[in-house]
């Protein structure tokens, strides 16, 4: 399992009202370097980067929970959409945490799937400012939902 | 340029990586450091290379996903 992780924390699950500046972020991209960049750009957060959807599922199946899951769409073995579908069925709280990293092209069926779900998309290549802004907006929205629930 | 979609995707990913590390370098190099100009030249070249590439063709990503789950607002 190729994996990059940030400094260890003593909790495996997110506490309600987690601070924006220290959230748990999972990056799923078959190119390890993308994970390294996201890890560096989001250094204010606790970032775990894996290179396959299967590895990501293993983390989640073990009980880890993430406030944001940045997931590539085109990956060998299991695509980002298949990964999301499994999350919807088995870990719906994590499905809503997914932000898709896209190359900007997919077929009609995949486009329809993406259009039917509320998850955000970030087109590669993305700049650091956009990545931080999108993740912060996502975290703020999740925190607001936690506050409402 | 005639590249297989998977090769094109990988090539675009590599350029994204070059641009990403350029940005990280620029964040860590002082504004008056002459090395900034060198990094910016790499950035310009990488962006130009990206612009030379054709758009990614439609790629089948659906696999076994089936239908999309409903939005909360659909319930």
C-alpha cells in the first residue's frame, strides 16, 4: 500500500464541530505525486494519501472517517465512480465527503452520474489557492450540516 | 497529436504535478529571490505544453456503478 500520512493524531474519528484548520482529508489518486502535492498544499490538515480506491476502502472499513475525500475519477482497478457507489451503499457518511478530481472528460453515463449527485468536482490541473478554497468550503458546509443535525 | 486516452490522462497528470510543485516552490521562495523567475519559466513552459495537448476524449468511467444515488433534495 503506497501511502503518505500527516502527523499522527490520537483520534480515529472526527469529533463534532471539528476545526476547519485541522480536518482529516483522504486523497485517492493512482499517481502518488498528486497525493504528495495535496499533502503539501493542505498541510494545515491531517492528510492521508493512497494510490487506489481499494486502499481507500480499507481505511474506511477499518473505522477511519474523513471530513473530505479527494478522489480521482480515472484509476485502474476501481474508478472513482465505482468507489463512490460503494461508499453510498456501505458508508453513506463518507460518500458525501467526496470531492472528485477530474481530467474534465467522461462519457455520458458517467456525466449523468456526476450530475445526479451533489458532490463537488475539481478539474486537474488545479492550483493551490483553488484546492484550499474548495476544501475549506466543503469543510464549512459539512460543519454547518453537523451543527444542524 | 495522437495519444491513447490513458496516455493523455497520464501526461496531463504529469504536467499537473510539475505545475503543482512549481506552485509549492513559489510559495516558499521570497519575492525578491531571483530563482522565482526560473520557477516561473518552468510554469510557463508547463502551461504551454498543457495547451498543446488535445482535450481528453469521452472516457467510460461507469464500470459497474449502476444508477446514481438520489440527491437528498430528491427524497
